[in-house]
C-alpha cells in the first residue's frame, strides 16, 4: 500500500459517500444515471467474489463489502425509494453496447480462463466504461448539479491516482498488471473532458454547464 | 497453476 493507492481508495470512498448524501439529503436522484449505477453494482459484485475465497487483509475485505453494499443501496434508493425523482427520460444510453463487447473481451483477454478470473477481468473492463451512461446524461441535459460534479470528480480521480500507484509499484516492486493498467488509462481518459470543465467552472464557483 | 490470481487492489 503506497500513498497513491490509499489516496485513490479514499477518493473512491468519498465519491460514493457524496452520491449517497446527495440522494439522501435532497430526497432526489435527479441527474444521476441509474444505468451507470447498475453497471457499477455489476462491477463490484463480479470483482469482489474473491471475498469468499481469499482473505487479503481486514482493510481489503471491509472496502469490498462497503463497495458492494453501497452500490446495492444506491440502486435501491434510485429504483425504489426515490423512484419518482429518477430522470429516466434522459438516461437512455444503451448498456448492451458496453456489456456485450466487455463480456467478449473478458472471455478473450484475461490472465487465466477460470470463472473467478474471467469475472474479475470482465469487471475491470466494465468499470473502465461504466461511467459513459452518466457522462452521456450530463451531455444530454447540458448541465449537472454541483454536488453531482463533485461526485464525478472524485470517481474519476480515483482511477487516475491508481495509475500513479501502478507507476510506483512498477518501479519499486517490479509489479504490474497490464489488464488493470490499460483499462485504468482508458477509464481516466474518458473523464478528461469532464475534468477540464470541472476545473475551469466548478472550482471557480460556477455551475457545470456545457458550452452550447 | 493457481486457481485464481491474487488481486490485492480494489
């Protein structure tokens, strides 16, 4: 565990807490893509099945349980408790366009052709693109609430920090995982446009409105 | 031949 990895995990944790607080405090999930949240729940449940087979550390297990349970809680809030506030008219990204290629890629390019390993690989590939329905929704409506943009920033920052963690691990531990690195870079690149808007607008106290 | 590769990252 190095400082980049820890900062990345904390950023990820913060993103999820911001999202849940936004939904809970405003009693609304307006502006949040339910499709992205379903993809994230799928990412965590397929990746963390090793909770039942391997024990790595208490930190590792607690975080895994947190990510699985909060992603399920988010879906419950969006599709059950605050269903009336869910903006499904703007949440129209076809997730089959992501799920089908990611499944094929997971079956073809993996470290080991075993169920757990293929599911882990699938979840890494899926995570890299899972934010697309959310970004599509923001571009469709042309804006995002400030709290939603904080959530997106923390979520994007987490994988960017992991890239620094991988550079560190490569130099100091000789460890690298090409599948995670390539997917992590793709994931971070997808946020670049948003990062630019966040830094130029939200940090200066303006609302996140897309240029017309 | 490991059944699964240990992934310590989240």
